[in-house]
């Protein structure tokens, strides 16, 4: 189980695009800003019903604490 601890919140209301595209845009911005990809991403369960491996290093996880159309990009790799 992963926990949200330290990261960046990304708002994306482009609901006409697939979740993979929306998250990849957030990951690209995060990587440019911080110099490395996020450890994982959290999205509202209505955006994704089960975990998704976006890249070799980035996992996308549904979490009810995240607002719709928001993506939480986690900086560290802490697990609960």
C-alpha cells in the first residue's frame, strides 16, 4: 500500500482524453520541473478503476482522497 506524503497536485479537466494521456502530461511536467519522474501517481477512482503501470517507473493508483480531475504526483517512494 502506497501513501501520499510529499508531491505535486496537478489539475486536468481534459475529460475527452484517455487517462494515460492526461497522466503522461502531468508526469512530463513533473519530470521537467524536478529532474526525475514521480514515484507514483494517485487519481480519483472514477478516473481509473484499478492500478495502471504507466511506464517502467510510474504506477497510477486510484485513491478516494483525490478530487476528480486531479492527479497527485508523489515525490518519494514511501509505503504505508
